[in-house]
C-alpha cells in the first residue's frame, strides 16, 4: 500500500496502526506533562507558602523590636543592632 492510498483511507475515517501508535504516544506524553505540571504547581505553591511565612516572621520580629525600642526595654541593644547612632 502506498502513502497516497493510506492517506485516502485515513481521510475516510480508518485508523492505520502507525497513526494510532503516534496518536497514543501523543496522548501519553500529554498526560505525563499534565502530571508533571501538577507536581510542579504543588511544589511552587509550597515554596510560595514558605517564603510568605518567612516574610511574615520577619515583619513580626521587626514589630517586636520596634515595640521593645519604644517601650525602652531594649532600646540600647535594639539601636546597636540596627546600627543607629542617635546619641
């Protein structure tokens, strides 16, 4: 059978074994990519969550330091840590 004849049969709706194999491989690759995408999406979400937690902890620590400095409890040590020279 020649390529022209195969193409005519495929146009009529017949599926040749080689075409089916290519199609199945394409479906399999697409499914694998979906799985990888879901895993990557989950990993990125976890990374973003951890980064957000770090930022929040830093903000809270900065607020605690600011409150301690305003109340006078550790103003000398807090000013020294920040490098303020407000003598």
